[in-house]
C-alpha cells in the first residue's frame, strides 16, 4: 500500500462546496458510553478496559482508508467534508464521529468516580491526573493505529489548526508526527529524532506551541478541483 499525505484549506472546502449534510461518515458517539468500560477493582482502583473500548469504538482496518486530521474548532465543516468524500470511493475517519471531545470523556469519568463529596466539578488531583493521562494516551495510541491502517492522510488546514507552521494542538502535532514517521519510512529515510519527539511530547493542559513546519511541507497541497477529484473521486 502506498501511503500518501495531503493538506487542503478549509476555505477551499467552503468555496467549492465540498460539503454534505448526509451521514455517510457514520457517527457512533451517541451509542457509546465510556462508563461502560470503567470498573473498580476490589482495592478501589479504577480500571478502563482500553482494548475492548478501542475494538468497539474504532473502525476496523477495512472500514476506513482516509484519516482526517483537523482542529476541534472546525469540527462542523470537517464532518460535512467527510460526508462529501464518503459519497465517493473513500471512507474517511474523523475522531469526532466516535467521541465529541477527549476532555468530555475525562470529565465523565471524574464526575462519576472521582468527584469530592459536596463539591461540584472538584476532583481528587492524583486520580484526576491518572485518568487524564491514561485516557489521552489510549486515544493517542488508537489514533496512531488508525493512521497506519489508512492509505491516505489529509490535514484540514485553517488558522485554528496550523498557523505559520505552528500548532497549539497536541493532537494535531501527534497525528502529523505519526504521518511523518510513516512518510519517512516509506522513503526509506529514518530519523530517530522524529520518533523521540512523537513518543515524549508534552501533553500538559497549558497552551504549548509545536513546530510542525517540516511535517506540513511533506504534505501535498490540494488547491484545484481537478487534483481533488483525482485523489478523492467525484461523488
């Protein structure tokens, strides 16, 4: 399988009306509840059944062939774009069709199992940190597997996603790094520094700036309808 990466401007999508309000890019988030995968051990420790959750929530290798990387702020346009390309020969994966927000998943677990009695939205720090770290890591690993399974990677470029080669989203940074690793391996060029950056990135809850200029440059820009139709077909 030849792995290819592209970048397309959100403005290009809007200008050329590459949008559909159908639901061909199947949404699962209404049917799935993360609490169904959480239980307490006899010692009172929270256990999240990550393997079963990933199996239930994420498409199989044959169900998706396009990974759509995007900013959460652009999610409405991204979903409509995914529906549009799903009308053709492509089967896109958008994480927001599986869950609305990773933060919402973490909050749901904290509200149910880790809230301090009598204090609304106040949690025990150590447990909240463990919940956040493990959910983020589980989702990042699952997304990386989806990128590997898909033959096409596309970034929806906007000022919310990447601005002047910089992103404030650890998710976009992680996805671009995973794509770039596959791109480099495909070109038979191995750079250990890339793997190190992917494995040890900072996922703190502050705004962190990530330089993704090199990764963006490796993506082919789609800026004409003829190139778009060549890549995604004509719905």
